[in-house]
C-alpha cells in the first residue's frame, strides 16, 4: 500500500500544473499577436513606400510649378521656393489656350468613353450570354488582337480617314480633300471599339446569373430589355472600371492626336498642346509654366478617380477572371 501511494504521489507530481498550461497558452497567443503585427507592419510599410514613390513625381511637378526660373537653374537645386509663384497657375490660363485644350480633351475623351462603353457592353453581353456559330472564333480574335500595339495601325488608319469618301472635300473615290482628318471624328472614330473592352465586359457579363435572364424571358422581357434592365445594373462596377481605364488612357493620348490635327490646332487636346509647347516654343526658363499646365491637366483625372474609386475597386474584384 505504501508503494502504491508513493507511485500515485509521483504521478501527480509529474502532471503539468494548470498555471503552467495557462502561461504556455498566453505565450503562444503573444507569439501569434507578434507575428500578426510583424506581417501588418511589413505589408503596410511596403504599401506606404510604393505610395510615396508614386506620389513623388506629382509632388515634384507641383513644387516645380512654384519655383522661379532662377531657382530652377540654381545649383545645388532649391527644393522649396522661397516665394511660391502661385501666379503660374493663373498664367497657364492667361498665357496659354488652356481652357480650349481642356474643352477638347473633355469632348474627345468623353465621347470615346461613352462609345466604347456602349460597344463593349453590347459585344460582351452577346459573347457571354448567347450561343452562335463562330462564337469561339470571334473570342479568339478578340484575345489575339490585344497582342498588337496601337502604333501598328496608325498609318493604315491615317490613310483610311484621309481618303474617306464624301468628307472633307473628297469625292466618292476619296480624292480632292482631306477626308475626316482635322475633325473630331478623326479623334473619336478609330477608338469606337476596343478589343480589351469587349473582353473585359464579357468577363463581367459572365457573372450575371443565367437563371435571372431566363426568368425575365418568361415574364415577357425582350432581349434588349434583358441587357438594359437586368445585365447592365448588375455589372455597373465593371462599367465604371472600364470607363475609368478608357478615360485615363485617352486623356493622356498624344501620338494619334498630333498625327490627325496638325492642320487644326484648335482641335488639340491638353496633352498635345503641352507637348508642342515643350518641343517648339519653351525653354528651361519657362518650365515652371509648363509644369503648372501639367498640374492643371491632371486635376480632372484625379477628381474623376476619387469620385468613382468605390465602384472601381468593386469592379476589379467582382469576378473579371471568371470563365
């Protein structure tokens, strides 16, 4: 009996104490919390560094617009002007046709965005929700066409617009005038359809439940009614995403606009106008005015993005990779 009692006491002594178990659990919880904080610090540290790197060029542009010519040429460089030259932003409108440039940019970019949204949404809905002969071939063409850069088509499109019949003084053979060159149509028509936009809207349309469309058909909805009243409201974030991408791209477009508006400076957009100023008329002493004009030119894009940011983020995550 004494031996059994001694063994029982020994076994009880070998058991871990509840307090030790609590300490071990607390230590593990602290370790997990420490790892979470470390991951949080690393993640947001990298994001903050990326944000600073992206903001630096814009900040340098704003500060450069406030410097005097002497401060711009000073060595070592002056990073913050002694007296900020805020009047450079006023000169951007008084000394330059900034208002006309901005108006042209809004007209051209807005028209391209609206037209591309319409064509991309219609084509994307057809490719996603209908079955017809040649559908797979069309989809492959849409995918392959995205490989080729726009610059490959500048010369062919230029001659197509140049010899457009019954436009710009041309006869039915496309001779005798300038065709569609030096007009708003020359800036808008070549971008009426976007291969990328068609593909992106198809991916968004795939997220629309087929059962919902079938139920609407039973209730007597037309095919256009399915598109307009059911599909479009469901893919609104995707439409905003595509619209923002199209707006930003064509707001910054330079090459094509310079090509087709050489004889019509009144049609030049803000990016083309600033580019021509840099290359032809302005020197180092007037770079503050150039940078003030650049700062003004990016304000509409920033305001538009901030207003639609919520829809843009939802559009990126609503299932554009489905299919």
